[in-house]
């Protein structure tokens, strides 16, 4: 070994030891006859102090000082020296090694460095594009190393917990069959079978169901998945999930098992004790009260419905919206009125119109026991008081109101509520709130394609009591599905699966998948369901997103070693890239220009 210790492990009890350290020059300071250098590796930082007392002689001390002055940031060096306790009052409490320093006896430059475009020791970061282009430098930053270490510990806890619960880790294929339901597949052309393609897995869904039919009872996998979809801060084209499936279980069993995992993660990673079982909320309540199926419950500010009152007012926008069967709904920001001038409210109105497609944003302020607003003249005092009582408005409160379809009002009020929560600092940003959302609709009607589509996926079972609704009212049928939500983000989702061949075929028919297509795409599953399939269900947790939440970060790119940009490109390697003609010929492929008509 080139080193005897890391840069994060020496303590005062090691004083007097002769040690060898290796690492990167974090920064240095020269004070003439005295020079200080911080040596960094992923374990920490140790101070090296060069002085006239260093080395084995005055000549060696001078040579070491000269050599130290040649060093630059990110040089890779090896230092041999003696551990010295710092004098009382000279400790650096910000460093774990702050009670000691190294008196060097030798210094060797293992490698030099150009001036780095990303400097790990400087808090001010360059643009994200520069960070991703030089990701190998960005990964040297202690914050990045801390995030990836947390991710490592998270996965280890997951594996330990599921092993304790009797799960078997089984790998499923990466090259599979394209089953185009949901997001777009990444396709891989086959050289051996020209004109045919594999698909990279969007999830191991069908394979894990087949493992249950095969009798494996409890399956788990840390699975790489791929989706060719539009990206956001919390999405990547390739991602990692904890994938689980269990036989002979109900929704309660799966959620209870996951409650235990969440409690273990929260305690071991954050020192938080969760109260179990985790709270639950129906999809209908989540949409009604918070406008979203993954509500941020770290603060209140529930949506209040005003539709019945709107029908009686003379304000045309409200009344006509209510009479058309749409909704008038509001949120109240307690004590926020003073901070919202007309100019600021106008800015919020433009933002709501541009981002959520609303026609406008109405508002009231609580003032002297009533409601004030430019639209207040359209309400008699009695109706204003009814609005005020329904909204529980006090003086100094601010009310935002959306009059639109239920879906549009949900989008807008969810966005307004989240922005208010953040800007008004209504919650501790380090707080963690875990909950389950249940009773999702099983199907929704796609007006463009004029057919029913699965809200989760085509293999989700309906709630047993709702099965008759598949014949009479598919829209009202609820799924045996469940999402776990943390701080307003979906961290994972799952369901009880259909284990009956006839019911699965019925669902395919409802989704407009005819028998021939179902047999072509899913024949292996339908065949398997005829041979004693047990009741089963499972869940998948997005490890990238979960690590992002636990690390209190805003982007999953900060918990992935080598992520893609929002345009699904790798700025460091240049992927995706062109391939040469020989590779294309072997695959019997041709690149056709988008402008070509051939």
C-alpha cells in the first residue's frame, strides 16, 4: 500500500506515529517560513504543516518547503511524516482530524494537475453543464461523495432488510420483448435476427410476476430500468429501482413490509423514528384537498371548495364556472397578505396562467373583518362573510381562487400551494413526511385515442368489491394500488396483480387490446396464468429519487455518479454518438434523414 492511513482517520490518540498519507491537494497557504497544506481523499482532510522543523535536518526542511511551494490544487501527492497534536487553542473543530497535523519527513508528487474547471474545495460551483462535462472532477467534491455514500448505505440497508424478510435476489433479463404500453421503450436491434429488436426493460414487471407463478414467493432486485420519456429534475432515461414481489399477500401485507423498510431507512440514515403504520389517504381525498396524488404534507393549507357559494354570486366568472359543472376552489395563505403587493399578485397571476393553463387568478385579502379585492364589489356583504367563514380567513390572510375544470384547478392550486409553502417557509426543509396514497382509479378514458387506458399498468388488479364496475362503470373502478409519498414526491408505487387469466384478458379487452395482439405481446403471461398463479403483489421504489429526498437535494443528478442531462445526453463521453457504417451494415440498418421522403 502507498499509504498507511486515510486522510480522515487520524486522531489525537495517534500522536507520535509515523504515517504515510496519499491524496489530492485541497488548498495551501504559504507564510514564508511556514506553509500549510490540506490533503484530501474521500474519507476527509488532514493538515500537513511545513516548517523549519520539518524533515530530518534543516536542509531537508528547506527542501520540503520548496517542494511544497511547487504544489497546486488537485496535485496527487504522498506524504510521510509524524502525527503531531495541535497546541491547545489551535484545533480546527470543523475537521474530524482537527486536533492533529502532520510534520512531514518526505513529500512525493505522484501526479500533477492542470488548473481544474471544477474545483472541489470551492463552494461556488460552475454551471451544471461544466460539472457534467468534467464529472470526474465534480465527483471529487465532498458533497457529491457524501451523496453517493448515502446512496450506498441506503441500498445496503434495503438488501439487509429484504434478506431478513426472506426475499431472494434474482436477476431478470435486460434484453427483453417490447410491450408498448406506457412510456416509450429503448430498442436494441438484433444482429442475429435482422429486422427484430430487443427492448431495454422499463421495469422487471412481467418477469417478477412469472417468478411468483414459479413459486419463488418473495423476489427482490436492485434493477436498472430504462424509459425513453421526457425528462425532469427527478427523472433520468436510465434509473435504478428496488423491485419487489410477494406471493399470497394483500395490499396491507405489502404496505406493512414497506413501512418497516421506511422506518429502518429513516432511523439508520437520518436518525428519525417513524410512527407506524404510516398514514394513508385516498386518491380522491388527495386530489380534493391538495390537488395532487403526491401531496406535500409537511404543511397544511388544504384546498377549500367554494362552488356552491359561487352559484349564488353575481361575479360572472365564478357563477358561470359553477353552473357549467366545473369548480371554484381556493387556498388560504395565513398572514401573507402584507407581503403581496398588487405587482406581486400580478406576477403570480401571469405565472399561473403560463404554467397551468388557467384563465386567471382571483384573490382576496382579509382586512378589518371582511374580504377586500378588486372583485369584492360583485359580492354582497352577506356572501363575503360566507366566503370568509368557509375559508376561515383572518385579517392579514391572503386567498387565491381558481375557477376552472376540476383537473385544471388541481394543477394550479397544487402549484400555488407548493410555491407558497416554499416561499413562506411553512415547513422545515429537513423535515420528512411519509404517507401512502391508496384507492387510485384503475382506468381513465383517453379522449384522443377514444379508449380506456390503465392508470398504473395493465396488470394491476381491481379492488375485489369494485370488479362488477368493470361491466357497468369502468371509470368508478378502483385499483388495488398504492404509492408511497415523501415530502410531496412519489418515492415508489405498486399494486396487487391480476392472477386470473380470464380477468387479465377482460382488462386487455377494456384497454382495446384484441385477443391476437394480447397473445402476441403477452402470450407468455397469459399461458403462465393458466398454470396455478398465486395471488401476488409488489412495489418498486425509485432508488435515485429516494436518495435525492434523503439527501435533501433538488435533483437526482446529484445522487447518480454519471447522469444524463435534461436532453438525455452524457456531456462527458458524448453519448449518444454516431456509429460507423460497418456496425450499421452488420445490423442491416440504414440511417434515414428526417427530410428524406424515401
